C-alpha cells in the first residue's frame, strides 16, 4: 500500500536549486575545470590555521556568546574605523554570523513584514529575493544598465513608495565585478533621507578592489550609516569560504532587532575560529594587500584570453570576470554554459541566472580565485573556442 503524501503548497514556487550547485555539480560530473562557484583552489594561510589549532588546544571549544566573541567584535570595529572612519560600538553594534548569506537572511527576517517592499538591483546574488519572499515581502527590481552595470537613481527614486522598507546594495558587485561610486552612495543617501528605509549593504568583497579604486562603504557616510546594516565575510577575505563566518555592523536600534532573529536562527558561531580571527586581524598586513593579490590573478587570466573570441567586460572588484560570447554563439546563456562543460571541459555561470526574467546578454561569469596553473589551463581552453 502506498503511503499518503502530504499536500505541500510551496512558499517559493518556481525557485529551483541554486545555479552555483547546478553548474558545480555538472563540472564535477564531467571532470571540467570549475570556474563556476566562487571559491579559491589555493590554501588558507598556514599562520591562521596554526592560530585556530592553538585556540582549540587552549580550550575555546564551547558555545561563543550569541553576538560573537568580544575580542573579534573589537577588532572589526577597529578595522572599520581605520578603513572608513566610522566608529561602531563593539558591545551593541556588531554581531558575528554563520557566513554572509545567513547574515542577509537574518537581516531580512528581522525587518520585512507581509507586503513590505524591498528594492533589489539585478543581476543580483541569488539569496536576496527568496529571502524577501519567504518573509512575505514584495521584491521590486531595478536593472543595472548593461554593459557597465551602472544605476539610474532617478528610476530608483520612482520605485520608492510608502511601503518601501529596504534597499539592498552590493559593492563590489557579484556577479558583475562593478563598483558603486561616491556619487552612487551620495544618491542613495539623498533618496533615503527623512524616510524609514533600511539599507542592507552587502560588502563581502570590500577588500578585493582593483585599479586604484576605493571601496565606498555606507559606513563612510555617517548619515547613511545610521540607517544601514553592513554585511561582511571572513571567508572571502581569508580564502576560507568553507568556514562560513561573517559579521554584521549596524546602529544599536537596528542591531537589537537583528539579534532577536539571529539568536533563533543560529545563536552562536564557531568559537575557536572567532578567537583566531581576532588575533589574526591585529595585523592589517593580513588583509591590506588583498586587492593587489587578486588583481594579479585577474590580469593573469585576462592577458591569456587576449587571443580568444570572448569580449572582456571590465572587472573592478570581487574575484569574478564576465566574458561576452556574442561573437561566438547566439545560444542562450544556459545552453552555452552547459555546452562549455560537456564539450570543452570548463564551467562558468550564466549571468541570466541572476535575473528574475533570465535576461540574456550572452555573458558568463568565471571565477579567477584560482592558482595560476588552473587559470592557465582554463584560458587555453577558452582561447580554442
């Protein structure tokens, strides 16, 4: 006798498995070079690993405080002040999270109610919209202008209504590698002034910026910082995506609400790694040259694509490079990306996957957080296409 099945009404109808899992799975299945998912293939600092081991031996193996280890929160505050000139309170305005995606989900859960509107720029990291919908919110999309992925702030202003609760920004931007400028942040500050709109600023690639540009954090704009939540990631900064440790900065009135949700979401985060990061952050040299490090990888990869038929769309930050294949094929992005894996042995991500309506600009995203050997092999393959 067949067991009866419960009738489930999905809270996320139409949402499929993450494109990162899909393309990585295909790459593994077909033994392709995986430049799809954004993770480094080179080792984490041996010094940092040693410090973690030391902290474990010292007995830091039980629950951390719900907001995070104080020593780490103090180092984050000090780093933010040195970098952006804004002083957060380590007791009431910093929390440690189980990665940036958890931080983003918890932020949205803490503030978005039924029918609240959230403005999201697309192409967008794929967790933003589902997190809003799970909490009963309504997503309003603003498209970044192809091919430079700039923002029309007049359009943004027109999208704001009495129900607008949050605007989510991301710079340096995944998947495009574009940056928000000082002008962009000034415009954001202008259109949110005298409103109750919360700005959720995803700044996980804050230290990975190229060509002499500077990261424009909302923390560097005091008036905007008072209404903003900043999300950061140690996994991105220290090449350790599998550790899933991030952080949130926000004024006390917003942090109170964030922690109410956070304590029932994950409560506490990996204790020995928090203590180790607190020690490791004391030396700014451990993160200060990250942009130079990844710019060398970007340049290495791009230079070796000079003879290919792909068009390079400039990357100014993150560790992602967009390639325009319109001179090669008219295939939809997903079809072309799959064919690259099956026939050429290299995996990328179709940028159309980051759009709600699957906008197709014939561009793929490739991760260059890889060893030179991996990038060399990948470039050789791409140049033959």
